[in-house]
C-alpha cells in the first residue's frame, strides 16, 4: 500500500509542510501540515507509514510460541506484549486463574516494566526539552546534555531504569525479550540472590521516584501557562481500573469517562471489548482509529495512558503515589486535566506507584516458592488486557483443535491514542506554526506534542542523536520555498546554501 498526499489529498492552492521522519520516536512516522497563502493551518496529520503485520505472522503458529513472538513488536515494552499474550492464552490451557505465585511474579515483572519505561521516557527522551526549553540548542537537547548540565537528575533517571530492568531480568530471565511468562503461569521463581539484590536498593529507588515526581511538578509550577495550554484539547479517557475503582495496571475492568469526567462506561468486562470498541480505517495511515461504539467515530475517540489512568481511577492503592495523585487532581481545580504536557507529571506518579508495588511484592514469599503453573479444561479463545506504560493494550487469540492460532487481534496503546496525537499536533501547529519561518525549534514543538504520548514508535532502535530530519515548504504552485535538513550529526542546514542554521 502506498499513497501520495501531495497529489491525492492536497487541495489546490494549499502548500504542504512535511516533518519526515519524526525524531525520538520508535519506528517510522511523519507529520504533514497544509497551509494557505495567509499561513493558516488547514490540515495536520500524523502518518504512520510502516507496516508490520504481526496479526498475520502469528496465525498458524503454535499458541505456546506467541508470548515470545509478540515481544518483537516493541523494543521498549516487550514485557507488556509478553504478559498480555500470556493472559489471553491462559484460558486456552484452562488456567483461570493462574496460581498465586504466577500472578505475583507476573505483576512484579509488569510493574518493573512500567517503572523502567517511564524512567526512560521522562529522563532520556523528554527531559532535554523540558529542562532546556523547546527552542534550545539542538546539540545540547539530549540525555548527554542533561548529564552535563544536571548530573544528579541524569543519574537518577539512569539508575531508576536500570533497577526496573533488573526486576525484569529477575522475573523474565532477560532484560529484553525474556521468556518468564507462559500460557498458564510462569516458568521460574525469583531467585534468593536476585531477591536480596532488589530488596537492598528498593528504598533508594522509591526516594528517587519521589524526586522525579517533584521535578515534573516543579516544571508545571514554573510555567503554568505553557504546561496548561500546549497542545490542549478535550477528550474522553479510557483505562482499566480495579473492581473497587483503584488504579490497576495488570488486570481489572474497563472504565471510560467523558471530557467532563462523567462515566461513559464502568465495570465492563475486558473479554467484551469487541462490544465496546470499534476501529476505523483511514487511507493515509497504517494505524487504525479506535472509538467507543456507543458514541460513534466522530465523538467516541479517547485518550489512554498515564493522563487517563491517574484521572480515571478513584484512588491509587499506594500511599505516596496517592498523595501525589490528589495534588495532581487539585491542579485541575475540580475539572479534568486535558493538557498534553500533563502526561509527564502523571507518568512520574505512576512510576512512584510502580516502585511502591514492587516494594510490596518483594516482601511476599509467594514470589520465591509455590506452584508456577495451573491447568484445567481447555479453551479455544481468550482476551488479555493490560495497562502497558503507554496505555491500554489488548491481545485476542483464537486457537484451533491443532493448537495453532487461528485468529489474532491486537490493539496497542499507541493505536488507542492515534486520534489524540493527531489532535495534539493540530493544536500545536495552530499555536506555533502560523506565519513563522521554519526553524528546528519550531519543528521540535510539533514533535514534542507526539513525544508526550510516549508512542510505541519510540527511538529504542536508533543511536542517540543520529535520527535525520527533512522539512520542505512548498508554494501553492508547487515551487520549493524553503527546505531544511537535520544531518546525522544533528546540524540543521538550509538546502539552498547548505549553511548551518542558527
């Protein structure tokens, strides 16, 4: 499949600006913006132009291979796919529920994943923009620049992520693409040696997670106008919650609120997701657009992830994070918070909650001993839903009599956020692009709007600072007005003279 936006969808008389590719995001994506002769924004779209086809790759494979296979969807959150697939296939082996040991080891693995992923995104990918400014020097705006200017902050970010990776290694066998979770349970306990190492450092990690919340909170307080208005728009919100309304990242029931905070649905069984959610296909992107069936595609789209989860739940079942959640909610003065940059603050509250859950699980003897797997009457289908770092993740499989997968349906967090990311880019373009000459800092504003969602296009497979960028401004008659490129060395150049751009 291919498309040519230039000829297929650009109305006559409009000129097109393309950001291709988007930097510091995983995979391949671009943003196109259509402007008229008065520099007014007429259209902004986030295009996902890569196609993977995992739903077809999985078909025909033995079901027990799936939890390992699907991890290759993502280099940053493989654990989320690993666990969602295992949960979906538990009914196939009759493990409903899994054993207490398996449940707690999976939870430990998952909360380690959430914490390390949140630390990676906030400190490595987003803190350079937030600490130095959106228009700051591009060669400084990376984790190396943060380490030089704010060594204490950088150290905490690196060590928090490292601890989360160690939790994953202790439970999954490897830091990336482990094999610890299987249909029906897990295949190993936490060893006594790993248990001792993790317990030794957990107190320090909780303290540093508290510091991370403070950093995010201070950034909002220092520039409330920016943090409240940048890419702001109203939307519905969706997430899992515990049956009593508590935040729940591993299991739970579905809850959705409208833009005013009123319930759209609550207590919905995750196995019924097909009765609740539908996906729309659009010709200019490979990523679908989910929406709530009851509301329709025009108004039924929603946001997922930390901003939704922190506001969707009634409380966080860990004391330090709950205190921070209340302070976050108070920032909204009784109304839901819809600011795009508030994702960062909510993300750090979740990182703190994850550390508190990890500390609690490390004191539970079931992670060291007990039955690892369960089995019972065989089933032929199952849905596994989990709150991945970026939002609600759905895995759905049907398995034939021959134990081969007959059907696979995946809705990942970034797909849920697709319309929201498009709205964020549209708002930022209207705020900052109109009538201005193209600069790297301006382009970075647009990328920051996408980056706030921590999309699973993220840059895990790209070397630091090596992502090239090209943007062209074309006149209404098709003539090239301006073209900027960011080289592999990070230097921005104007093509007409190949001189560095200040």
